[in-house]
C-alpha cells in the first residue's frame, strides 16, 4: 500500500534550513538531561525502588535513546569513530534499564487480562483502545478454576525476571562500562564532535532519509490483513512447541523503531513540542504537529506490549507438570493478547491513513 510522505515539519526539506548548530544544541541538551537524571538516580537511591528513582531511571533511558538515535540518523555529520563507539553503549544502557519496568508492566497487563477473562469484578478492565478487537469467548467455569494458578505462575516467573533485571541494572550502573559511557556523555554536554563541514551542512537530507526508511517499512506491512479486527493467521502458532518469536511481529517492531528515529530527528532539527498545549494545537518549530505520529506510536507501543505478553503466557504454559486447567487459562490468555496485537495493528492502520494535521 503506497504511503505519502509526512507533512511539514515532518518533511525535513520544508521551512528554514537548520544547521549543524541545531544538531549540536540538541545533543548537548540531551547529554545534560542524562547527567541530571543520573545525579537524581544516585541521590534517591537505586536500591529503594522509590518513585523518584524510577522516574530518574526512565529519564536516563529517554535521553540515552535520543542521543543514540540522533547519532544514528546524523552520523555523516559526526566524528565517525566516536559516534560508532558511542551508539552501541547507549543502546546497551537503555536496554538494561528498560527490562525491570517491562517485566512489571507485563505482569500487570497479564493479571488484569486474566481477571477480565474470568469474569472477576475485583480488578478494573484495561481499555482496549480505539481499535475494535475480536472477543475471546472462553469457558468461564474452566477458566476460573485455572486463572488463579495461572496468575500465581505468571507472578512467580515475571517477578523473578524483574528481580534479576533490577540486579542487572544496579550492576550495570556500578560497572566500569557505564562509567565510561557517563564520561563520554559528560564530554558531549560541552563539546559535540561534529565534522568540520557540519557547521554549514544542511542536516535535513539525513532526516529525510529517516522519513524514507519509515515510509518504506510501513508500505511493506500487511495492512490489508491488519485492516480487519480479527486475523486468524496471526493465531496459528497458539501454544505450539515452537518458541521462536511470532513471524508477523518483526516488521511491526521495526516500524516502531523507525518511527522513534523519525521523531528524534524532528526534535533535533525543530525542537521539542509543547506538551502543555492541547494535542491538536501543539506546534513544533513553528509548524503544527502531525498527530499521526503520536497516535501511531501509541498503537505500536500497544502492539509491542501485547506481543510480549502473549509470548510470556505461551512460555508459562510450557512449564512442566502444570494442571490442565492452568494450561487452559494460559492458552486463553495467549489468544486474548494475540487479539490485542491485531487490535493495535488495526489502530495503527487507522492512524497512519488519516490526513496529517499540518500547514499546507
């Protein structure tokens, strides 16, 4: 399905030409935010797991991702050796810090789904979002019998994984590898290693290339299949012995990463959007924000979360010697999350095909 390019300021060739100074300023700002978040994380105490510590870790991940993404998109304007050495280290740090939160969110998602599917009114029903979703119709009697044990099994497995991820994050933050990353970011906060030609070069073609990669990846998605709220082909794997990731998921995960790089390129060249304004009134660099980016990104995040939750339910169902009712509950849970995957794909399709809100 052909996709037109995103409207200004997403089209990086429109408007006043930014310079290498804008790119350098963005990188310095993100490096400063990284250092501020690191100081906050140390002051609040990583072991306590306090809300402030969690917020600081999230801010660390946020700035690390933006620095890494910007180095990737605009690498011809930066010192090659430095940027190529820096990017994988930032990716390692961001990924390590993200795992603990991911396991906690996955467990919450699965337990809420179990309570919803078994008919319990004790927990709120998570919103399915704007997309229609096919309803799973389990045998509630059998499901109720196995739901409690299934929830307890998921709790044990994902809590253990979260504890290990927390320990790994603490170990990483105390390692010489992390201190080397922090030192490099500290240097970046004051001096950006641009190439000699970067000061006068136009960075917009590199952002345009990120736009091209995103649009090409979206064009390759099976949007016709995803245009229906139920995709039976996506559920074929079920609880088969095959533990490989679902074959349909990888292109969607790739689009999510490319959309993120595209957003970071916009931020670097045109500045941060004003989140205090209503969504349809926010502006970026003097041009109105394309709300498709926000809604499409949210749909792809839901897609990722549901796909990973389905994989966790499938993995739990392979636990040796579990009761048939427990396995049944986990199977229903797996199918439910795969339906959520399809709903997220449908929502993304609807968001992407809407006309952009922007200046002509």
